[in-house]
C-alpha cells in the first residue's frame, strides 16, 4: 500500500525500480497507445474548449487523452499566441 492511497493500490515501487530504462520506455509507449484510445471524460466534452482549440487551429483534436510531448505543447502554445 502507499501512504498517500492506503488500501487502494498495491505498491509497485519494487517492480518499477527493477525496470531497465528500455523496459520503462516500452511500458510508457504501451500506456500512451492505450491513452490514445480513451474517450474524453464528459466534463471535457461538454466544455467546448477542445472544439474551440480545433476551430482556432491550435490542435487537430485527435487523441485528446494522449499525453503531449513538450514539442507538441510548444507548437500549440505558439499557434495559440499567433491567433
């Protein structure tokens, strides 16, 4: 158990600490592929902000639950300030 989430999730720290950097990166890639398939939560869909960002040309709106790289975030910020 973790001190910040008692009785909620098992402690995977030993597993994570045993991963090589290559294994950790492969696990991250797998998680990102899964995140890309997720449907946005209702609060995100209802806000209209993603639609507004697509209409403004900031993002294409695809894979809204996927993590963005710093490069992608920098491009979106640049596009947002150019509008």
